[in-house]
C-alpha cells in the first residue's frame, strides 16, 4: 500500500476524516482503525474501541499506552475493562 510509506501523522488523520464523512461509516470502521493506528491517535482509538465495545482492542491499547507513557489513556482503558487493581497500580507507579 502506497500510504504505508508515508510517515506523516496528519495524512492519516485527514484520511480518517475522509472515511468518517461517508454515509457508510459502519463499513469503513476497519479503515478508520488503521488510520488512527498509523497516526498514533491513542485517544481516537480509545473512542473507537469503547464505542464498539471491543474489549480486546481496549486491552491492547492499554499496553500500547503504557509503553508510550500515555498514562491517561492507559488508566481509562484499564478502568473501562474493570481492572481496578491495575488502574490503581498505574496511578501509584506514576
């Protein structure tokens, strides 16, 4: 895919807006997820996964957010999953 070679976050965010402006957003959720991942928009991924009720996606996002030091996103992921001990541990560690 040609777009994979571009290393520009704004490109992926712009492409996401193009996808979401279509009437059939439901059919384009995979493309929206891909754009958010390439843009490293963790907040956007949290919104997408929580809207879809995607517990596996939220769990993977929690790990990614912790690795990148995005503790606010990591905390919300863990709290949303009901992992209260892990949520509290994250607050204590940081």
